[in-house]
């Protein structure tokens, strides 16, 4: 527990000592802010047109701010996270391997689980700051409209879990190589694959289709963004995290017995 | 304290590594690991610090197996790797507090411990700097500080003085010497005088095997099959040479310098048997009424011993 705490503090510190955290957080906020502006401005135009033109009103049905702004916004956040989080995780173990500091870390009386979970929590800390910076957009919606707070809460829970899944996979990739670029590329590739795999579901038969849909990292977020808290979706993300954290531990540990 | 038995480590097809290394180090001993680059010093140390496993054989530190009880071993050692890998983006005291925390220094003592260790290694005036800004010598000190922070029973130092300037080398050596006593220290080096100065026992390792293991003094007498005396004598060179040659037990006499027509000359006299023999030259000089300016037994330096051991092995092959 103690070691976990020290590693967590050290990780958070080193993110802020180097410009990494600032750059990633700023870019994330700028991108999501821009997308949010597009979504929100589009919504306001459509609602204005719907007021004056019955044809448009019919086409869109009931204009609901939660449905038309909050939900797509969560979708956008998930995609930007997919781009940004591997940037945070690529250095986690790769950098230590490259600079050799892993030699000291692994010869300290620290359990592998403490090192992995400590570093994971450090990333989660930065990710939480990132995610919380998207909240002013929601506040803006609440200022002009009346969104459903339940959906917002469940959407954030979903994003938080999904980000954790992205981070755990990224950390695992960084234990495999001392090259940060390779770690980042491996994370991007696997996350994008998991992101898009649902698209194949339609033409591979029912069974395989269900499987691919379940595997896809993004389909589970949809429920959260709709305000549906399903334990199976939660389990998906939690198991995903546990699985990759476990693999990271094994990968670190293997250095000690792989003769 | 440290027991290593038939330790072998091979890296794939590469011939490097170590083969059947066995030794035992008692509590409080300072032992020097000596060997050319790539001899297997770092490999042995990495196995002892639980960083990598051995292919076969066993190693115990303080009674705990490095493979089975890795955590217990790791909490008892302080390790300074050769390259001194440090987090360059941290300030010195912040880094040391982090290490102190991981090494189990009690919460309340961390601050004092860090201050004390920085004082001990001479880092106090660098407290505000980031490790990345420090020179090699100061980084080495930070490395030593992190190894010492929890006052470990065993210290493993891989080339602790490499890359330092002469003054820093002396400082670090004094520091290491001051650490001995209760602590067991293993240090590796290819600077031979350093090892003979600091260590009570030397392990010479080459091509992954232990070639010799003894005190520097014993190694000297063991290897110096004959013993030599250096004498500076005034007088006729030819006469002195022939008289010295006639002494009983003399194997060989050389004149290093001097004029043939008197003046002073330097001579080395090599005796067949070991033991003291300078007095024989002194006695002869007294009898012949030579002016004796200097007389000293010539010892083999560790360098010579080392080269002899390594080359002897090669010629045997």
C-alpha cells in the first residue's frame, strides 16, 4: 500500500515535471472543445430551423438536448481519448527500460503489482483531470438547456471505465518494449482494432457477430451514453483492465525468471 | 552473508555471461570484483540484486535465496548500477524521499534520513537542482545516496568511481571506506589500485570464471615466485654487478641506470627464494664499503598480478 502510494505520487509528479501532462491535457481540451462547439452550434441551428420550418421539425422529431448534444459529445470524447491516452501510457515502462531506471526500481523491495497498479493509478489521475476539463462543456449545455443529469453521470462513468481500459492496454504495451514509439503504435493499433471490430459484426454470421460486438471496446460505451447502466458493460471494462494489468505484471515479472 | 554456488548465466548463443562462479563473503567484509570489461562482474551483481535470474546455481544473501525470497533480499541490499540510472526529471531530495519510501524507511524518519544522507555524500548544496542538471560526479553521489538510504546490510557497487575526476575518486573512496565495518560491501572495478586500497579480499574474474580469490597481499606472495630488491649503490658498476651476482641465492642482477666509471647506479637483484632478502644486499654493501643510497623490496602491483593471472590462463590454453 505504502509503495503503491509512493509510486503513484512519483508518477503524477513526473507527468507534471515534464511537459507531457500539460501538452496532452491542453490538446485534449482544445479538440473536445472544438468538437463540442460544432455539435452544440449545429443543434442550435437545427432547433432554430425547426421552429420556423415544420418540414425540418418533422424530419428531426423531438429535439432533445441530451439526445442531440450530450450523447454525440460522449462519442467524440471516446475517440479523442483513444488518440490521447496512448500518448500518456507509452512512456510508463518503456522510458524506464530505455534509461535503465527499471534496474533500480526492480531491485527495490517493491512488488510488481505495486509498481503496475501505482503507475496505472498515476495515469488514471492525469486522465481524470483531462476528463473533468470536459465538464465545462456540459455546464454550458445546462446553462442554455435542460439536459438529463442521470445520462451525464452514467456517460462519465462509462468514459472513466473505458479510459481505464485504454490505459491498462497501453501500459501493457509499454512493458513489452523500450521504444516509446513502438509502445504507442502497438497501443493505437490494438485500440483502433477493438474500436472498429464491431463494424464486421453484420456479415460474419450471428454467433461471430455477437462475439465481435461484445469484444468491441466502443459498443459498451453506447449504453452508458444512453443512460443505461448495465453490469455486463461494466464487467467488460473491469475485466479488460484486470486482464491487461495482470499481463503487465507477468511481463515485468518474466524478467526475473526468464533465464 | 553472501553465498554463491556454481552460478551460471548464459545469454542465448552469446559466450558472455558467467560459468560456475562460487564464493562466500562474510559479514563486514569488503570484497573487490576485478576483471576486464565483459568479464561477468555486472552479470554476477545483477543476479545478486535479483534483477535477473541465473541459468543455474544458487545465490543467497543474508540467508535468503535471491530467487525464492527476492523481496527479503532486495530490502537488505543497496545497489549502485554501473550506469547510475536516475530519474533526471526529479529534484535530488524529492528523488531520495521517493527511494526512501520504497525502501521502507518509516514515514517520520524519511525527511531526516534524506537530509542526513545528503550531508554524508556531500549533496546538501545541490538540494534545489534537478538530477538531470548534475554533473557525472554528483550523479554518482546521488546513486550512492539512494543505495545507502535505508542503511542496508549489503552494498553492491558496480564501478563506483568510473568517470569521476581524481579528486572525486578520492572522495568517493573515502566515503566507501567509511561505510565499512558492519556492512558487507562488494565493489567491482577495473582500477586495480582502488581495489587493493579498499578491499580486504579480491576476486579476479575473467571470461565468466573466477581466476583467483585471496587478499591482495597473499596474491602478491603467491605469484611472486622469486623476490626482487631494488638497490641504488655508488661505486664501480662492473665490480658491483659481479659481486651481487656472486651472492648466494641470487638468480639475476640487472643494472637499470648508472655510469660505468663510478657514480650511483640502480640495480635490481632477483632472489630465487621468497621471503626477506633486502638485508643480504645491505650486508654485502657494508662489507664492500659501497655507498648505499636506497634499498627497497620490489612488490608486484595488483596490475602485474592481474595481467599475470589473465595471461597465464591464456598460455595454458
